[in-house]
């Protein structure tokens, strides 16, 4: 069972861009679940996820976040760093830290988030 280890928002190391994007996530238990990514930085993401699957995750578990951009799917590899209720979003979910390769991809992906908090993807 995961232990809630949430940092206060003011103590975050990196500023995150707030947005809302439906995502899928894969856990090493070979289970796919869905949720909403609610914020993101080049280093991590918060995913709001309900249901029984969240009860089976643990700190340091690897997960892959899958974002469907219409013409392509982006896969972001990460590690679960905490779970609980986000003070900023008032949503239950988990915080992720991206692996080294994914950090570069996440930084590029953040450039596609428009002012309304959705991904702008040219046709």
C-alpha cells in the first residue's frame, strides 16, 4: 500500500504548468488505467486517478504515462514519488518523477501546451 508523502506546493523544487489532459498509465503489474494529468514540469507530473488500481501502487514503482495527441502517442516513463490528495488540485492521485530520457521529451511536450491548458498539435 502506498504511503502518502506529499510535499507542500510551496516546497516543490520545480514550477509546474497547470493543464488538464486525459492520459492512460501503465503500471508494472501490467494494468492499464486512465486518469487526468493536471500539472507538469520537465521533471514530473501529477495524475488524478480514481478506482481500485491506485490502491495497488507503491512508492518508487515505475509507470508509463501515455498521452494521445491525435496523430501520435507520447510515452513518458516515470517513478511514483508520492500519492494522496493534492492540496493545489483537491484531487486524489499520484506525483511522478520522469526518468532522465523522458525529461527532455517532457520539456518539448510542455511547449505544446497552449494558454487554455491543452496540447496544441499542428496537423
